[in-house]
């Protein structure tokens, strides 16, 4: 696979990789997404209703003030 070089220790075991981001930008973005996802595993989720209420209160979401209306979008 071009654009990737492996660094090895004295025994020849791969210990690191150097990735050419010009060649493998999408691969790096996937790796970064996985790392962010793993770092957030222990975070508590926020209920959808709380997010919706905040968006409506801030004026970023208009016309959806009830759970029934929100559910009809699914």
C-alpha cells in the first residue's frame, strides 16, 4: 500500500506507521473518528427531547413544539 511507511524496532516488529495524508486523507479521517468515538464512550447521552427543547428555545428550530410533531418526522 503506497503512502504508508512502517517504523520497526530492532527485532523488526512494526511499532508505528507514517501515513501520507495527501494520499490517505479519508483513512486518517476514519482513524480520527474512531478515536473521538472511543474517547466519548463513557459520556452520558442527552435525551432527544432535551436537545429539541434547547434548539426551540434558542430559535434554531421552529415549528416543532410537541413530541407528536417531532415524532412525525421519523
